C-alpha cells in the first residue's frame, strides 16, 4: 500500500487542473476525492492545503468558480477550468514530463555500475 | 500577467473579508457534509462518520486561516493592525511621544535641510548637457596672487592645437560695462566669450539664439545674450527683448537671446557678449601677448577621452611652450595647468563649509537617536510585562519584533513630518549662506530625492531603534512570567546599553561644542583684528565717470573727469557734519584687482626670489585722513602732486618692510615692472616715495595685509574713483544728500556701493558668523539633548533602585551619601563621555582647520572651556535625580 506522501508545492496545482479537465466542473470535495483515489490513497489532502490552492488558481485566472447543486442536492461551489487554465495545464504537463524524464535518466543505474 | 492578476485579486481580497468569510464557511461545511454522507454510505454510524470527516479535514479553523492568508495580503493586514496598535500605544504616552517626535524632528530636519543644500550645490548633475564631460583649466604658478592666473590667447591657441582630448575649448573673460538707459546708468558684469562657448558648455537658449562661431572676430555686429536671472530682474522677463538694442559702454549692442538658467561661472554675470564688444579683446596685445592672461578656459572632453589623457596632453604642450617662450614663464615660478571637473570647481568654495555642516548635523542625529533609544529602552522596561503577556498568548519573538519596528517607524515618520517643517526653514536660511560660496545656490530645493533621503533616514532611525531595543530571547518568556510582573526591572545588559548611549551623547556633544567654540573664537579673533583704519562714521561710494574700458585704454575720454570729482568732493565736504572727504580708488576694505610687480632702486632681488606684487591704489590729499589710515612716516599727497609734477607714491608698511627693512624709505624710488606693463596704461618710470601708510586689511580680516602702492589720484584716474566721507556722527544720514550731489554733477554715471566702512567690515565676516551661529546652535541643541539623556537615565536608575536605596538609608546611609552615590554614577558616565569627546574633537578640529583664524585647532582654552561647560551641565542634570534619591523615605519603600 506504500507510505503517505506530502503534496509538493506546485504539483497540487497541476493535479487540480488535470482533475478539472478530466471530470469537468467539480466541487472541492470531489477534487480531493479524485486526487486521493488517483494516488491510491497515498496522498491525503486536508482543507488547509486544498482550499488555499484552489483560491490561488482562481486568483491567477486558471479556474473559475460558481455556486451550484451537487448530485445529492447540496449547495456547493463548483470549480471549472478556464481557457487560460487549459493552456497552463498543457504547458505544465509538458514541463513535468520533461523534468520527470530528465530525473529518471539521472537516477537510472548506469551500465557497469551494478 | 498572471502574477499581476493574482496580486490584484489579493489586494481586492483585503476589502472583501466578511462576505468571503461567510462563503468560505459554507463551502467548507458542504465539504464536511459530503464527506460525512460518504462515510455513512460506507456503513459508519453518523457520529463516527462525522468524527472521521472532521479528522480528515485538518481543522476547519486552521483551513479558514490558511485560505484567508491566501486571499488577502496577510502581512499588510498584520501591519495595519500593528500600526493601529502603535498609534494607540503612542497616544497613551503623550509626553513620551512628544519628546521623541521633537527630538527626531530636530535630527531628521537638520540633516534633510543640509542634505538638500549639499545635493543642490555639490551632487546634483549640472544643468549643462553632459555636464560631467566639462572640465575647467586652471593655470597657476608659485608666489602670491598666482593661484589662478587665467590664460592668454596664445596659450589657448597652443592648447587647441596640442590637446585633442579636449574636443572644444571655450574662452571666457570677465569684464564690466556700464549700461546706459533712459532711467539711468548701471554697471553690469559681463563675460566676453568665444562663439563656441555655449556649444562647449552645453547650454541652450530659452529665447532667441546663443552666440555661434560666426560671431567671433572683428567686423561682426556686437551681440549680447542675457542670463536668465538678469533678464527677469532687469527686463521683467519680457520676451520682446530679443532683437532690441541696449547701450553698453555708450555703444549699441543687439540682444540675440536669453540663456537657460545655469550656474554663474566664474562670477555672477548679467550678460554674455561676443568679443567684438571689447576693442581690447581684439587688439594685438590681447591676441598676441603670451603673458597677457585674462581668459578663463572651459573645455569639453572628446568622446571617449579621459581627464588623465587631457592632463598628459596639456602637460606636454606646457613643457614645449615653456622651453620655447622663456620670457613668459619664469622657471622659478613653476607654471602649471590643472584640469578639474567643472562640477568640482563650482562646488570648490562651498565644499568644506557644507561638509562641516553635514557632519555637525549627523552628530545631532546620532545624539537624537541615542536619546530616543534610551527613552524607548526605559519605556520598554515598563512595557516588558505587556510584552511577556503577549508572548504568553502566542505572539512569537518575530511578531513582537515587528510590532516594535512598526512602533518605531511610526515614531520616526512622525519625526520626519515635523522635520519637514524644520527643513523648510533650514533650507531658506542655508540658501542665503551658500549663495556667498556657490553659484548653484538657486538649484537648492526640497525635491523628491531629498524627501527620499528623509524617508530613508527615518527608516534607518527606526531600524536602529529596533535593534537597540533588545527583546528577551525566545523561551525565556515562561520563566519571566513565573518571576511575576513587578520584578521586571531593566536587566543588567539593558542598563549597560543605556549607559553606553549616554556616553555616546556626551561625546558627540563635546565634539560639536568644541567645533562651535573654535568657530566662535575665530569670530572673536576676527572682530578683534585691527583693520588699520578708523571705520566709525565713514561712508563710501564709488562713482565711475569713465567706463571700465575707457579707464584702461583711453583715460582721456573724459577730460573733465578730474575736475568733476573735485567738485563732488568740495560740495559733499560742505554738507553739515562732514569732517573730511577724500577721493581715491578702490574704496578702503575692498580688495584691489589691479596688481603689478614692483622693484626698488638699487635692490636687485636675490636669485630665485620673486619680486613683490603690489596692489595699485589711488588717493588724493584728503583720502588718508577721511579713511582714518595713519601715515607712519613722511607726508600725505599734496595738492601740488598734480598731473604735471614729479611722480610720487606712498607705500604701505608691508611693502616698506619688504624693501627697506632697516632704512628710512622716504625719498627712495620704486617702479612698476614686469611684462604685463606693456598692456597697461601705466609707465615703469621711477617714482619717489613721499610717505608710508599703515597696513589695512583690504583683502579680508583673515588675510595678511598685501603690499600696496598709492599713486596720487590726480595723476592716475585709470582705476576709477570714489568718495570717502567722514562725519562727526550718524554718517548714514549723509547718504541721500551726497548721492544727490553726485547725481547732479555726473547724471549718467552709476553710483555704486553706498556703504559705510562698518558695513564693509561686517559683510566680510557675516558668512563666518552664520557658520559659527549654526554650529553653535547645533552644539547647544546637542548639549540640551544630552543633558536630558543623562538626567533621564539616572532618574530611571534611581527609580529602579528605590528599594535598594531605601534599604541603604534604613541601614544608616544619610541623604548626602545617597546623593553622592547617584552623582558619582552620573559623574562616571560624564567622565568617560568627556574623554572620548575630547579625543573626537581633536580629530574633528583638524578637519575644520581651514575655517579657523587666529585659533589653533587644538586650542587648549577652547577645549578646557567646553569640557568644563559639558561637565557643569551634565552634573546639573544629574542633580535632580540625585536629589530625588536622597529624599526617598525608607519607611515607605520598605513597606511597599
């Protein structure tokens, strides 16, 4: 099952954007659940981490929010991606892939070393 | 873009607090409800489901706090709260706040005022285009009066050919002319300039055009460019002046333009003219005479060239011409040329005085800050309890530090706001002082840069105050709370810091006082200087009947001049109360610019010894009696020493001592000599000495009397004339009547400098007096602040030791003993401060040596006096707390 991880600054924003891209408009609870499930419960998000991140993305204009009704008729605030958010997601995902490849290449055992 | 947007959103967030808080609560609650519902769906009972959901949330309050921090700008909100709190705290201690604000206002205000002057006069970029590329060339040689010789036209020509690093070399020659107009005549100062002058200087016209190379040479129309100041003063800023004609030296000159406002250099000047305005400047003597030096030279460095390159090139030129023209460069005099950045030359005379004032103001600020730091420390002790409670309630050391910093910032800004008022007054006062030293005084103003300086100063003061207020270390709070509130008197470390601050104040005060003392003694010495004449009840006025050019080159232009001067003399002498009226030039106590080398018959100078250079003055038979100059030997001029009779002179004692140390000079003969005579309307004939006059301090009270040769007024009108009127009382009342007489006899001549000799004398010392007064007021200010400082610290120490003193007294110490104890505590601080201060003053005095006269920089009397004064005031300040200590009632303190 693996250990619990802290969410690294920056990666949370990427996860939120991706979640909203895949699932469409979603409330904070839904975002948290989705991220926890996708990480196979290795990540847990408390409110003090999630909501400031949502607010920051909104301030930067990558997502917008409005009040609506949830699936079981609860009043909830729904977040959705803006055009700028879509672009930002593409850009960050690309950078993240590049970084990941680079780090992986660095950390890969070199021939002859093992 | 993204950051800007986020920043705007956060600034917006500052103002939407309440509404957003409600929203957030709803949102978090919804999250909690959904999670609880989910948990129930998974089979938990409702209580367990809710508990689990709460646990996972990490705390709603904390989350709310985190979002709020993201929403607005938490530090701004925090600081706003701190400011509010600081203001409240300061309102609660009005006495403390007032004293601190005033102290800081004095320190900050004085510094701001003086900085604005330093900036305007020394630091600000010149208004000239690329002003930092301008250089001034100064030719000098050894010997008196040779510090700035100016250049001759052939020398300028050599520089033009031999120094490619100087892209443009402009010539400027100071001159005066008489401007005649319908409403009378006035003397104006003009500069005769080459056509490239304005191009080199990088100045532009505000009206019309400036002179150009085509205005050079003979045969061109004479033109004038008015300076901005003269245009405003004389013509009321009338723009129709361009193209009009003015009459200068009786000839018409066309005004072609008005110059932008710019610092005057080298003198205050009213108009700049092309060379054709002066016959002399195009004459062969001027153009060909290598030793006829009357041109100032300003040059612009070529692009990429450095001052050092220019120096090397000019040095090479000079090495060559000194070999080539031996007759113009006496090898013993070491002719040389210095190349100085123009900005530096403009600030030359003001620099020492300004840095002196800046230094003094800095000392005042140090003392003020030390004093305020002490006050805040004492207040801090009383507030320690409050800070401890705050810490106990969860404020970290960083938070408390910020609170203190904000408080100090509020105090410093309060001081700065009051300081602006002081600075405005100070700038006005200082500008009038600096006008005498610097052509850039008109550029002084309290502008953005100065206010920025003030702001920076306030922040530095606040930082200093915050650093000095030592907070208890983290973790020590708990133990202090346990120790109980009342026992938190100043720690040993704090007391030591307070004492150090008092010592600093005393030392700095001593330095300032010593400076003030030395400058004041300089004033006293100057006032004691014997001018060499009886200055009481003597009125003088200059009446140039001939224009300056006529005087020098055509004294016969007004054949009636001598007769008219005599008529003025006779009629003024007939006014009631007049004792004597003399004619002569220049007026007593005024420097004469006309100087030539003199030689004595049969006295060849020793090898390598330069001939004395003497001022040429004129006097009629009544002059010496009217001016009160004693005749030491021989006779005054007689009416028989007329134009046609034998050539006679009277010399002053300085020259007599030089030529005839142990002989009777009367009857000996001297003569003017030197290359320059070729260009002057004066012959090198032998002249017989008929009398010896006493020395007079014409070059300023602090200058050694220069050698002087008086020629009979009747024989030599070429340096003009004026009236010296001695009356029995109230000589000022004669001014109007005498002026009326002169105007009637010479309606077109200007009447200048109608002043008493006492006024002349006073004017020559007034800048120094203002200087001494400023430094003295700084010194007095410093002593007052320091006295309050030492008294306050002792008072604090007494109140902290009330218990101890009570115990001592109940154990048998009498009040005299307690007094002694407290006094010796203060005396120790005083002694250390005095020693440090005297050492500091010793160095400071060496720096201001150049401003002293008749006092050694380490003048023991001054230093002793300052030390005694400081000690007396300091002890007096200690007396009050000592007295209070001795009145402590042991019974009351013990019971408490």
